[in-house]
C-alpha cells in the first residue's frame, strides 16, 4: 500500500507546517496560533489578550474591512479611536501616551 497520493503536510506535527521548497516540516511562527485580539508574548510563550481600549493598541486602519478607516467594531480602530455608528474610525488615537 504505500503513501502515494498522501499530503506530506499531514505528517507534520502540531505547530509545524510543510515547506514545499525543502520538503520538510518546519516550525511555524507561534504568533500564527494566537486568535483575534491576542498577541504572542515571547517571555511567557503564550498568547495574551490585547486591550483594544488602550491608547497603545496598534491596528493598521488602512486594512479596514471596507477600505481605509472603516470598521465594524472598536478593535479595528487604532489607540483610543472608536468605531462610529456609520462604520468609520473616529477620535484621536492618543498614541503619544505610549512613548
């Protein structure tokens, strides 16, 4: 019976991915396993929640769901900006508090 036709990536373990160029399983970046509103903390090696209400919250508003500065919730607006009822980020980011 052999493994012909099998997907090589199915042989990779958890937190690894198959690299077509080397034909080997390699470690995936830990941050790829963190969910929304989380970030990978190198010191604890765990995903931690991000406070989306912090002036230090970073979000690239150019990548809004319907174009630049658009949003569906506050997590899609940088810093202390909030998502308006009209679907646009408004207010001041106040990121100068993070310096």
